[in-house]
C-alpha cells in the first residue's frame, strides 16, 4: 500500500512506507485485541460535566508562562511569543460531531479570549491532538506558523488546502523568531486518521528553547527503554519545565507501548532532568479505562515513592497556569502555580 501522506527515503524510523519507533515494541493492535479491550474490560464511568476554571491570558508575557487549555492543549507564552500545542476546542475528540469521546470540562480559555497565536505545534494526527475545526478557526483569525512532523501537512491539506503547514523530521531544528527555536524530538507513539493509514504520518514531541527558558513537550509516548528522554538531557542540559502526559494509560496490556502511566511520567521527568513537570493528557476526554481522577492520584503516589516534592510535578486542570520562577526565586516554589478565577 502506498503511503498517502509522505514519500521519502527510508531512515532509522521510516521503512519506505510507514513510520515506526526504533528500539521500541510495535504499537499496532489487532482487531481482536481492540475488541478484547473494548468489550472485555471494566471501563470507569466519568462524570458528565466538571465545573472548570477559566482564565483570560495576557496578550504577551515577557517571561515563561504555561496555561492549561485542556487535555493536551497548552498555551506557552515565552519572551513575547505565543505558542499553542495541539489545539482542540471542539466538544468531541472524534471525526464526528455526534459521537466519540466528549469533553467533560470546557476549555480553560475561551477561544475568543485566546491571545494572538504566533506558532502552532502539532505532535501527531490523532483526533484528540489534531482538530480541524479548531485549526480552521486559528488560521482564519491569526494565520499562525504551523509546524508538524512529516506527512501531517498532507493530512491537514486534505481537509483544508488553504492552511499552510511546515513539516520536519525528528531532530530537525526550526527557528521561530525572537531568538527561540524548536526541534522535533522522537516519541514512542503512532498515528492514524482512519482504519487504513496507521503510521503513514510521523509523530513527535518538541523541545522549545527560548531566551527565558527551555520547555520539553513530550507528546503522546510510551516509555520503552527511556533512551529518547535521556537524549533530551544530553542535547539540552537545562530543561526548565517538561509538559508530560499522565493519562489514557489503562489497561496496561493495551496502552503500555503508546501511553505512559504517571509513574513512568515521573521517570521521564528524572531522565530529562526537568526542574519542573506539568501533567497533561488527562481529565478532559474519557479515552481509556481509568477513572477521571486516577492519573492525579497515581501521580501523587509515584512522586511520594520517588521522594519528589508534589509541587515539582503538577497535574494541570483547565484554566490553571504555571509561571517559571526568575533566577532569584526558588525553582520549584509551589506558590508560582496559579489558577484562573
């Protein structure tokens, strides 16, 4: 089968037809395995709605501030630049408006109160990360520069050909202005928009280096042997904050190779040497078997077992913000974690 999104030479993570995760178990799951999970497991019931916090971000921020929108959508404001990761404002993480996982909390920032977006970073094409309705709204309003891993330009163009997307491979670096750069970093995951395009577009995390701090956004990932997280520390000795997934991990026999659990997220924090970590990818869309509160509870337990102060790894709820401390402040001061009213 020809790759419908990307054509390029084989590499250590592309076999000429599909992308794959080197040094990592296969993430593909059979129909039988899928049916075993969906009909043989015990899926926790989520509340229909959760009262949420809402915040109106400043138009520009001189320092480094991260605002949780919901699920994996975060606004990173750094040295006057506004960077949006995996923007999803839709009600469902689904190709359909009438079916699929429905959000239980509203976005922490109303779209109308979102400051002008300079850069959009897409990690991969799953519906809970690439939402074309939101992409269309952003493009119509701000014309942001959009960066994504290989093949995702074609994914977007098939929906909205007018939207311009720049694609890069793992470990490629992009200048984004204001003395800031991003490079695409490997992640242990996969991609698909339908039933016949698995792994035809690449997936990634990002390391964002700015004059006011370095942010590592892991994207969706399994832990594996941990080498890709140690590589972050090798390439960037100081990581001020890591934005790490902590949810959508149960059952482990099905999810382990594609989604870390909270204990593994703590290991990622340690491996990459992050001074601070922020937990995302939980509590908005009921995607897997765990209860809504399980990731935050499991994170607290993992931090206690690792002897790490809870303030160093915060499970973000929509509308919550984190400010990077200045050089004369305690790097992990919990009071720097603020919530919108």
